C-alpha cells in the first residue's frame, strides 16, 4: 500500500508526503517549515513521525525547510551523492545518506531517475511497496525513452507541467530566464508533458498528478486541459480510464491511495 499526498507544489516550494503502512517519507522540504508542520498536523502527523526526507536537488524550493527542520528533529535525509556535502552544510547534523543507486526506507524501495536540470544533480524517484508503484519526476527540461520506461510500470505518477510556452514567451520574464526555462536543463512545458502522457497512454499509469506549475506562466486549467486532450487523442477518457489532478502551490486536498 502507498498513499501519496502532495502538500505543496510550485515555484515557491515543493513537498510531498509518501506513506506506507509503516513508513512516512517527505519528498523534498522546500516550503516553509511552519507550513509543512501545519500540513502534517492536518493529516495527524508530527515531525517525529517522518521516517526520512528524500531530496531531489539543491534548489531552495526543494530544501528551504531543512535548516529549521533539522534543528528541531533528527530525521534521516537522503540526497543525491553529488550534493550530499552541500546538504550537510545546511542541516544541524550529519546524518545525510548519499544516493548512488536504489535504496530502501522501511518497506519502501526507492529508485532514482537522473533529470536534466540546471542543478548540480537532480533526481526523480520511484517508490515501490509490494505491488504499489509511484514515481515523481519534476525539474527536468527534456524527456527520452528512459523517462517513459521509468514511469510506465507505475499505477500513479507525479509529473512536471511547469509552463505554457505562449504565456512564458509573452510574459514579463527577461530573455535569459525564458531561455533557461525553455532549455533542456529547464522545466517541462504543458506540451512536453502531454507528449509524455501520450506515450504512457496504454501503460500501467492510471493516475496523474500534474506538478510544479508556474504561477506566472501557467494555470491549473490550462495544464489540466492539455493533459486531458493528450489522453483523448489516444482514445482515453479522463475520469473513466485515467484520473488527472493538478497539485497546488498553497493547499492540496488530494490523496492518491494505491493498494
């Protein structure tokens, strides 16, 4: 059994709760410490209940709460090998495990996918417990067959759908920032995500959570409609054949349960 609850998702901060019957994992801790605590409290959890924090990469919107968290609670942290020392410099203890290959947290097996992002190192992750499989991949500027294969055997995925290209190009960001976001080391657009979903249309994926939306260059409606249209072009109906949710920056009520 796996239960996935996106707590916060977007350019201002990211944090997802992943639970089995015996383990509670935070995927990133990039929002405010107090907000994360409140979100956990609403789900009947305290910091001491968190078994591990798994970090995708070193950007602030994924690690901002670590200093305060580790000052209060000695939770084990897992981080990509290339940024483990950097993470150690930001926490109040040295219990940071370096991720090189697959690893295990309690009854959850975790494997990693190497993202293409302008970070020292950025991983997406797959969480497997019994027959339940969930993968989360954000902060990657391009995709390949490797990503399709990584996601394709999962029942549920959380996938970046960061920006609408027209909104970004017409928006107020300066040229260099637009170029960064659109690059192969930037973020996936709605159009790119739709192409990924088309290739996943006839795989095990039945629940999709669109994540890491830009507040300035996207809307939940545009991202959702783009994903629905992608599936429709493959003869798949949202709400019947597949469920699509859009994670919010500030508050999320959705919990995905996998038996």
